């Protein structure tokens, strides 16, 4: 690979540009009219306007992206995350155009993108899955779906078979509410993914979200980079991630990481991926929920504790080389926490807060990392997600990582938009966070109380 087109925007585009430079590969940025002044535009070796602000006519337009790739002489495309990253049609189109897709094959994206097929694949690999249905149900199958309820038990979770991110997902606690929730879930899934198929899973009230970063190459090497704890969420969307998890033992850590590698080895997976699990805090045990066939937003927290440049390894794997897992020279830490800086008002239900950033300053020290594409004067667009950047802080212990995070976040001066940073200062004072006693719905259940105190 000599030149890579980056089919994404913002901080992940910058991250890929950095890895391309390390690998001696030229980079091509694409941007919409709304992103004309984004930092990734001038940091790449080349930049091309792909279309208007509407993502369907820019970052999601496969034909336009392939045309720009050919016009600029790119021989590969990195999709980043979001947008087209898990779109098998895009991966196939890249291959048909003679372009290397930096990620797994289109067939693998299809397999793991179908949540029911992914469950079946995990079971074949000997990986424990959440108890649930092995088939999906459409709205026309409502009666059959309802008949399965008592085999699973309450509470249960309705989930879209064709996607994730909390869309088409509903918690059902009684048979009386099942029908209405099922209808709403199918409508949401149809609107979000063009497929209203729903499957049923047992819902764990006090679960933690544990995921394992995996890397695999075509030479038969399958490894993990430890687990990340992504339990702090709002409306099924992650807010902070840390590695390692403060809630599991060394034996449990080995168990979950071994299961993740067993899955990639069975699938003969290639490139970076994340195998996601629920951890039942009441009874113990990990349960597979899905696999993301791409780089994750939270990959820097794993890089902080391992010293492995995951995006650089993606490039090596995509070019057919063996993984090069030497330490990057950056000091590794025993614990790290990633804080997503979103343009959201936590005190007002995490409502988006677009606008112009008039001030953007902070003081970073050793063991801290800020991945961001914004600057004073940057206009936060209304067309895309609210992520402004990610602060990653390492420590010799979890307590030190929290302490140092508080110190760094207190130095942030962000004006013009509301962000999640004040919420994180409040979160760090909560006993449940300090002692690792949170669960996936903890923020949703407690946000009102936090702002009343």
C-alpha cells in the first residue's frame, strides 16, 4: 500500500493519518462541506470535498468515495468506525474496484453483522452466549415471538438482528408490555437498518459491559490486547472505557480473553476487531453479545496499557504482512481510562450542544493523550455525532489514573458548547464508580440524583 483514502472524518481520520505517516503511506482525506475547516482536511497529504453536509450524499456515498480513490491514485481505503466501517457492500465494492479494504472480508462483516448468525458462530467456537432465541422475528411473527418469552424469562431484551448502537433495543419486564415494546423495536430497527427483524435475549439487570480487543493476520496469528470495561454508558452509548476492568479477577480476565481468541481462530478472522460480552455481576459469568469488525472509538485506552499501535498493525495486516507487536517506545501503564468528550449537556439529559467552540485549552502531562480534531473557532456541526475528542489518562494503579484524570480534566477550558467533562468530575466522586460497583444502566438510573445533590 502506497496511498490510503480515509473514508471518515474528525478525530479517527486524524488517527489514521498518523498511522499512515508512521508506515510511510500517503493519505487522502475526504470531507463534506460541513467539515471544510476540520483539522483532518489539512493534516492529510491530499484532501477532496466529497459532497454536501448530508452524510448520505458524502461520507455514505460509496460511488463517490470509490471515484475519488481512483482519481487520487489510492490503492487502499480505511473506513475508520461508523459510516461505512461495517458495511459489507462497501467492502465488496472496494475489492471489485481493486482497492484494499483495511478490515476483514465482506463475508466476515456479513456474518458478524447479523447478530443471530454471530451468536451461532460464537456457540460453534465454544463461546458462551446470552440465553435467547436462535432465530429472528418480524412484526408478522409477533405471536411466535411472544410464545418464546417464557423459555427465556423476564426481564428480557429485544434486539435488532441487523445492527446495534441501542437502536431497536427494548427492555421488557412483563408479558403485559411485550407486544407494544416489540412493535416499537421492529419499527426502530426497520428505520435504522432497513430490516425490522428482532431477536430475544435474557436481560441482566446488573451487568457490566466487557470487551476484548483482538488482532489477527492471514498468517494464522490470533492475539488479544486485554479487555476494556465499557460499563459507563448513557442510553446504550459508551461514555468512558478503562483497561483493565476493575470488576473481574485475573482468572476471569484469562477466561474472557481466551474466549475472544477462540472465536477469531475458529472464524479465521483477519484484521482488528472487538469481541463484546456481558458480565453477570450477580451470578458471575461472561456472555457473548456481538463482535465489531472494525477499529473501535475506545482503542486508544488499549494502546495506552499495551504500547501497541493498533491502527498501524491494521495497515500491516491489510498489506499481507505479519503483525509487528514490538513496544512502540511509549511508556505503558498498568491502568488507563478514556473519557469521551462529547458536545452534550449531561445536566439536560445529554442533549446535543452544537455551536462554535470559542475556547479549547488544556494541560497534558506524561501518560496523557488527547485525540481530537477541534480547535478554538471550530464549528461543531449538527449533521454528525457529538464526539469532539477522547482524553486517555494512564496510571500505575486505577486510583492514580482517576486522580490524574481529575487533575487533567480540571485544566480543560472549553467554551461555546456544553460538554460531558463536568459530568466526569461529578462521576469520579461517586462511591459506585470508585469501588467498581456500576452497571450498564447506572448512569440512566442515577443521572437525576447526581444533579439534584
